[in-house]
């Protein structure tokens, strides 16, 4: 049995594009329930990027993957719909977790492992979180009421 990786992703961009991505995730989950098989859109070329138990929580799309986050799939979706994203993920059985930002075609991620003494320095995680706040302010809010994850 695969270890499950919990993922939360917030897509950011113009309203129409973000709505189209959210609709895509609804269609993926519906297709999987109707066919009882994993499904990704045809334009996604990642070999292993299945996701299941997709649900929305205040704008964040949450779902499970096998072993690790499916950042390659998210990148392809973001490229297709011309959006950015923030992703948080954790695979607790192995003690790994991380955060990622995809902005203007570039993916930046910080991974942590409770067993790894050479984990990314805190300044990298802090810089990534500042980038997340910048994107949330730019696309969603004009004030300081940021949705935290």
C-alpha cells in the first residue's frame, strides 16, 4: 500500500482562469467516481500524478496523492491555464513535508524531512512564505487578512 501524501493547492490568476482550473478538478474527481479509475486530463504528460478525494476548502483544493506531491502535474495545469499556484504537502508516514510556489512559469519548492539533517535552511522557507504572501495579496486581497495553511 502506498503512503498517502496530503496536498493543498491555491491557484491564483484572473478569475476566469482560476474558475476553469477549479472546474477541471471537479471534473477529475467526478470522472474518477464514475469510472472507478484514476484520471488526469489528456494534456497532462506526467507518468504518475494521480490524485483522489479532491475537495475545496475556502479556495484551497485539497486531495491525496501517492508517496509525494504531484508538482509536475500542477505545473502542467498552471501552464495550460496561465495561472500561478501555492502548494503545501505532507506525507506523514515518512515524515516529509514541503511548500511550493509556481509563479511566472517558475517552480520554487522547499522540502523537509524529519530524518534529514541537511534540510533546506529556514531562510529558504521564510523567503518562500514571503513569496506566498505576496501572491495572495496580489491576486486575492488588498488587506492583511491572509488565509493561512
